[in-house]
C-alpha cells in the first residue's frame, strides 16, 4: 500500500535508516531554501517563469536555474534583479549571532528571509 508523505524530509526519515543520508538530504533542502523562496515570491505575484524572464530580460531557463540553485551559487546581483522585477526591495543585513562573537563566514542555516506583509497572504496560498 502506498503511503503519502507531507514532505521530502518525512519520506526520507521513513524510508532510510542511514543518518548520513538523512543529513545530506537536510543539507540539500537548506541549501536550496533561497531558490525555492524566489519561486514562491514569483508565484505569489502571479507570474510564470517566462513572464519573470521578460521582466528581468533573461531567459526562462535562467529563472528556472535561479529557483533551483543552491545558496552559494546565487549572486547578489541576481537577487537585486529578481526583487526589482517583483517591485520589492532587497534588504541584506549582517547581525551578530546570539551567544557570542560568531564565526567568520556565513552558513546556510543562518539564512533569514523576511517576506513583505503585502505578499504574505498570497504566499500562504502557494505554500
């Protein structure tokens, strides 16, 4: 009998006893959070990838790659263009980590994404 899963994480935990594999899946999901968020923002704005590409003056394939990209492969310029096409401001901040001075460098798990109130309700429908 087929079993339904609510998420990839749930499916992996259910089907694999290998903690290393489970951790790798978790890392991959975290690394791709920003790209997924770009797609959610675009969908909430009611745009297809082709329409977004027109606004950004690039190809639909480029939009697809951005929305599937790992965090470290997304350039700030891409985020600026994406935000501009959605009529959003892009805000990047550096904040001290709680509990100390923090380490040098940025880890994917420290990514914080804030969504404008005007898009939050529309995004809930997409999510």
